[in-house]
C-alpha cells in the first residue's frame, strides 16, 4: 500500500539552502566601488542594504521575457546599488559601469559557494525517486548560476517567481505531493538541507544580490 504522506518531490529554496555568499554584500560592493574611485565602508553598506532591499519596489516584471526581462532586473539592482552608496554618503550619480559590473559579478560563480552537504543530499533524494525543484525569489540569473555551480543536473525544474507579481501564487512544477525545504523557515539547530535527517547547525540566510 502506498503511503499517501510520502512526497513525490521536494521544493527547495536556492539562497541559504543550496548556495550562499562567500563574503558579505558590503565587502563586495565596497571593493567594486573602490575600483571606480569611491571610498565606502563595507560595514556601512551592510547596515543599510537590508532596509533598502525591503523598501524597494517588487522585483517583478510580468509579461517580460528574455533580454527585456534581464535588462529590467539589472536596472532594478543598479538603482538599489545607487541607493546603498548614497545612503553611505556618496553624492551624485553612480559611476558609469559600476552597477552593471556588480550585476554581472553575481551572475558568476566567484561570489557563491555550494554548501558542503548539498551534493550528497541531492544525489540521495534523486536516487530515491524524488523530483527536485527550486522555487526562488532570485532573478533570472539563477538558471545559469545553477548550471555553472553544477547543480542543474539534479534539478527537474527551476522557478524564479520574480517575473510575476509578488502576490501571485506559486504552483508546483507538476501535480502530486511536494514537500518544501527552506532554511529561512527552519528553527535554529536543524539542518537547512535535510529537514528529516540528523540535525546540524543551521546556516544564516542571505539575500540574493
């Protein structure tokens, strides 16, 4: 008899569950700003970034696809970057090229790390017959990023719901019983990637950049 409670797949978040940043947003922004002649403290950026990110308009562009969507997402991030630097004392316009350079940087593997236990769990779940899907509020760079980080072969679907209105419901990639795994919703002391396995220290969640 089939156990109706057994999920047919797992819905995984990306940030804080599969991948995370190697260094803080402030450290990266400050380093890039220095290359463009600006002196900004990393700690100052780290202090203002979360509030500005939350206060920003939705990173959602219904109806846009392909290059138009990527352009809109980049413009959103460039405006946020400019706001961070202005909040840290920079006056005037953002130096030309700084925003796009940061946007391109976070589309590469350099600032990201795959958590050590991720590959083992993805392999184990896949071998058990579970369908694996990432449902994330990351932007469209996530698709290429997961491929570069060699996680894409384990995933049956990747859904970035930033392209729709934030209030829109998120549907599972296919019908059936799905279980979710999101470290930001887990209590301290439990594993971010293996909610039904042996507890390990939880990882801090971080915001996509």
